[in-house]
C-alpha cells in the first residue's frame, strides 16, 4: 500500500485511540483516584485542551525541524505519557500532567500525518488520502469502546499499555517510510524573524480563520453527536433512558467515520468550495430541524445525516487549507486551522450544554447551534468560494 495512505492511517488510528483511551473507564479511574465526576473532569479534559492548543506550535516544529524528527519527538512524549503513570498510579496530579503531555503528542503526530500526506500524495489523490486519514482518527476514537470495557476490573492499566504499544508499533512502521521522508530536513530555512512574520500572516488570515470555523462545525458535529445524541434522543422519547440509544449513536458515529473515508470521492464531481459550503449550511439547517422534532426515531435519522455531512467535507477542508499558503508553511497553516476548529468544537459543546442547562431541554440548544452555524455560513461562504478560485 502507498506510504501516503498507510502511514497517515496508522498515525491517526493510534492518535485517536490515545485520544479516547480513558473515557470508557471513568468508573475505574474515579475509584483509583478516590474522586467523583467533578474531580475527574480536569483529568479527562487535559488531553483535549493540549491537543487543541498545540496545533500551531506543532506545525512550527514540523516545518522547522523536519517531519521525521518532529514525529520522533511525538513518539517519545507519547511513550513517556503512557508509561510514567505507573510510577504513582493513584496520583491524579501526575496522571493529569502526563495526560496533558499525551495531548501534545497526539496533536504533533496528527499533523505529521497531514504533512506526510501533503509531501507524498499526488495532487489528484490528496483529498482522498486526507479523507482516509480523518476516518482513521475517528476509527481510533471508537476502538477503546469495543476493547477496554471487556478487559476486567484492572482495565485502566490497558488504557495506558495499549496506546504505548500502538506508538511503539507506529515507530517500527515508520522505518519503512521512503528515505526521502525520513531524511527530510527543515521545510524552511527561515530566520526566527521570518518565521514570526509567517505566523503573524497565517494567524491573521481571514480565509484560514474561516475554513477553521467551518471545520469546527463539521468535525465538531461528529464529536458532539457522540457526546450528546443519546441524551437528545432520551429527551425526545420522554423516558430519560440514555443507555437505550447508545447503539444507535454508535451507528451514527460509524457513518460519520465512513463519510470521512469517502470524502474525497465527492470531489470527482463537485468543487471543494461547493462541498464545504453545502455541508455547513445543511448542518445548520439540520441542527434546527433536530431541535424542532420531538420524535426520537426521526431525530436518529437526522443525526445520521448530520454525521454524514460532518465527515463529508474533511478532504475538501484540508486541501483548501493546503493550497492557501506556501508549501513550506503547510503544517503551520494546517495547525492554526486545526486550532481554530478545535476551539469552535469546544464552543459548540458549550452552546449545547449551557442552553440545555437553562432551557430544560435540548430543543432550544440545538436551534441555537443551528442559528450560530447559519450566521457563520452567511459570513464565510464567499470567502470559501474565493479560496477555491483565487484571483
């Protein structure tokens, strides 16, 4: 299999597993640390925040040090983050600090996959390869739920051991990469001043901010469906039985994963800007529709379509980002775009949770999310169109 397919796939799957390796075992970690849900929240969120805010620094590291050296740094951090907790397993402070380090590693590794795809994939295969990479990350996020809960009362140990093993296997696989990738040096010979100017240019780029926010409403929809859909459907059926809708939610997430995998296929018939714009406006409309429906089975159907839309424009978004800057700073631009997307994802979660808290149901929360998404689309669809057809 081609390197620009198999290696980013393995990177993303391993990163995704590490990303979600704690969530299926919250009860075991609460018992281990002697805390409740509130006390555990910092531990669970440490990786997410680190993964989000490392995106720009990670891009700079890969652009400046070279992709393979940056990848090796990520491997070393990941191994330490998943092995050092055993020095003091009951120390929540140590575990949280190392979980933060795991987020630094996952962010750097994910961008390494993006960079390898950009370096090796033929232009006509770029969107397809990026879609497969995104699907692999989603697959990695799902795998802890079908492995860890079945490993017994000490499964929390495997939530560290399995990611460490995957990272070790990833390093071994990296030795099979073409020498042109492993020996590649810095993508840029820029001075610190020139690099800072590039960062300023990227971080003040309206197109990069716009595509980042669109990305946040796309992949953020997948994340929030996984987090909220069982509760939304339980609200609708009036029984409040969240567990009854867990299997349906798993199917929804699987569909979103498949949509990412085949996102590049859409670009055979439609432009990247068309796919991106249509996906986001339909996401906005369907949020409102989901908020207005009171039937859980209709709600599940709407959730399926939302998941498909959330994954369908993955390839178009990353390829638009890649062509908007110099190749020397592609990882930096992708990193900043990802940073904006992750912040948007968190804000979407806040909107849904906060409005639900004060309104008493998810109806107003979903409508509010849809209205915000519509406003974003109206503000940005022309910018997205121009990114695909630069003057």
